[in-house]
C-alpha cells in the first residue's frame, strides 16, 4: 500500500517523469503483455461500429454478418486484423475493417477505429473504490488534515482583530474585512478549481498541491503587510487559493467510497471542517496574547506548510477519470498504438471552450435559480453558514465582556461546538448503519429524499441553540450554560450539511460539481457579509434579543427539509436536470 501511495503521489509522478518510468513502474510497464487485459471489448466494439461506448439497444444493430466471415455485406467489405499488429492500423480513407479478435465492423460514417482502455474488471485495484480500507482511511485523513489547515485560517484571524485595529488605525468593521474577504475568497475559488479538478488531463492532485503551495507562500506577505490594503488583498488571495480543500474535498471522498458508505466519509470530513473555525480562536487567542496578531498568520503558514509537504509525498490521485487517462497514456507508450483511448479522454476531447465556460461560470448560478430544490437547500445552508459567523462575533461580548475571560480563555469557550459535532457524528453514524443503509436498492441507489431525514431533526437545534445561548448569557448564570447551549448549533449544522449535500449529489449526479460550486459560492457570500453588521446588532439589541432575532430566522426555515421530503420526488420529475429514475 505504501509503495502505491508514494508512486501515485505528486512526488512519485515527478520521479517517474525524471526517470522516464524506470522508477515506480506500473505492472504493465514490467510486463508489456498485460496491456491487452485492460481493453474493454464491448466498449471497443460499440465505439468501432457506432462512434460511442454505450451498448446498442438492439444487439444486432449494424452487424450485417457474423464476425470473422470475411465476406462482403451491405455494410461493405471488411478484413481480418490483429489487435497488436500496428501495421494493420487504418487510415480515415479505409475505415471499413473488421477485427478478428474484436469481431467488429468499423462503420465508415459513425464508427471510430479505437480500442477502449478501461478497468480490469470490477475489482481493479487501481480504481479508488476498490482500494483497501486502510488506504481509504489514510487518504480520508489527508483530506481532513488539508481541510482543517485551510478552514482554521478564517477563525484564527479573529483573535487578532483588536491588534489590527490599533496597528493600522482602522475601525472594527474594517478590521473584520480580513475575515470576510478570506471567506469570500474560498467562495469564489471553487468556481474555477472544482471544474478544473474534473478534467481528466488534470485530476485533483495538481490542483490540491499547486494551490496549497501558493496558499502557504501568500501567508508571508500577509503577515508582513505594510499597510491595511495589502493585508486585505492577501487575505482574499489566500482564501481563493485555499478553497480547493473546501470545494473538492467532498468529491475526493466520493471518489473512494461507494454511495452506501459515502455518508460516513463525508461525516468524518465534516468534523475537520468544524474543527477549523472552533479551534481557530483557541489557537489564535494564545498566539495573540504571546506575540501579537502576526503570530496567528505564521502559525497558519507552518500548519499548512507541513500539510503541503505531507500531501506532496503521500497523497495519491483519486479521480478515476485521471487514473484511466494516465493508464491509457502508458498503454500508448508501451505499444505505440494510437488507437488506444479511454472514455474520459474521449469526453474531454469533445469539450469546447464554451462548454467549460458554461460549466464554470454559468451553470452553478443558473442551477441555483432555476431549480427549486437547489435554491431552497442552498439558501438554508447559506443561512446556517451566515448565522455561524455572525454568532461567533458575540463570543467576545459574552465571555470577555460579561464573564471576564481573557483572550485565550475565550477560545476555550468554542469547545462546546466541537463536543456537539462529535455527538452529532456518533448519532448520525448509528442511524446510517442501522436504518439508512437498508434503504439502498440492489444497484446501490437510494431516493434522494431519504437523505433529508437528518435535516428534519437538525433544523430544530438552530433556534434551540440561539435562544438558549442568548438568554443564558448573563452574569447571574454560570458561563457553562451558554457554552452548553452552543453545542446545539454544531449538532444542527452537522446534520443539515450531511443531509443537504448528499441530497444534492444524488438528485443531480451529472451536475454535482456545478451544484457544489454554486452552494459554496452562495453560503460563502452569506458567511462573508453577515459578520460586518454583527457587532452593531449585538450592541444595539443586546445578546438576548440579537440571538433571538437569529433564532426566529432559524424557525422560519424549519419547513424546508419537510417540504422537499414530501414534494421532492415530484419536483425532480418536472426538472430537466434532476435524476428521475429512482
């Protein structure tokens, strides 16, 4: 397993490139005869006759005679050919041929003389979904580490806001822009990075490693900013380049786990996303007290620097399309046969610049506003995200202003949310194991609406948390009460996120990348905007009524998962883009 991980990492690919494949060889490079095992005869046959890899509805379609007869037919005259004989490759002018091994006519109009490279059966070890459990867990840990390293960058900054106000002579609202622009950056980034990671020629690893390296490097000018404008510019850029972890991490989890088990991987990944904003103020509080606000940025650079080195040596590629594409390139190099291709490569060749622009810039937005299911869930998730960031602004008011905590002690108050997240993870995992897994059919599919059940429970915890927190945060009540109440928010957020995102993925499997990019943009817009008016709202309304206003918003959104659970199937059948076969 370790050998495979290093071979398929960014480091392994560079070593293979430098050594021309002599180091870290693949099995087919050791034994060139193995290449025939990876040719999918059925797809090659279909490609040869009709120009696509999908099997015909009528198996007799276009087959004018039995393979191997070598006689003239209404389709034309064909001749025998051996797969490995390059001298018998065809030219565009001479496409009407039959392969004795494949037994197939090359249609002169629609057919393409191609051999389709595919997985070596359903148990192909290179397919990420066939990796060992240990390898999947290790890669899941790496994605969690990456997500934590970037997500902590938003909240770790908040501990130094007072210092930033004093150093640059700006207001609290202006200083808060360093948080909001970072969040805005990782809302816009997925519009570019997420679709790029789906392109077979690129894959996920180059995006992860390259952007994370830039993220690490940009921490230096951020910490050494000579003026406030420079600080804000680099906070935005670091958020932009850190965003692949947040947008593509879920896709990497889905690469490895089959639908029935994906929710477990996404749940564990979700914990790492919770740990970032929760532990950020704790780590940042001690750093600011000791060394000042710049120390929070240096800590972020060290953490993400260790992460990029670790991933450079040990993160394998998980995109199945990229793995098949690289396999096909190796086969072409081994055999010298340019007929060899794969489905991802054929799909990529058909994509135009217009298609890419549509996927990157247009579809995430149009899906959000033309599909009721997407709009409602994106709006709900965005609200939860915005409430989280605006509510976080009340923690200094409550724990420093009311209870007299120091800056570092204030960070400890966020641990209630972490405890709540682990409680939610435990409960959700038990429910999925004993109940939800039984809802999957023999094909591994589940009705998307069944994914919404956790959200139908979690939606109540948002107002419970905010009412509890707001009305228990007073000097006459012990500080443990608002901390206990805060745990309910992470329970709510955890259940809602782990219901809404799998639902969208199941309902729009062909447009999942665009749906997730739109979701990330929508929620980041709320997360970036809400903190700007948080301080004024809490000071004018007080902690109790300001929290209550947010709680009433939470109450207003409770019906959404119920409406989609009841009417979602009907809406899917009316949609032009949603899945309708389950």
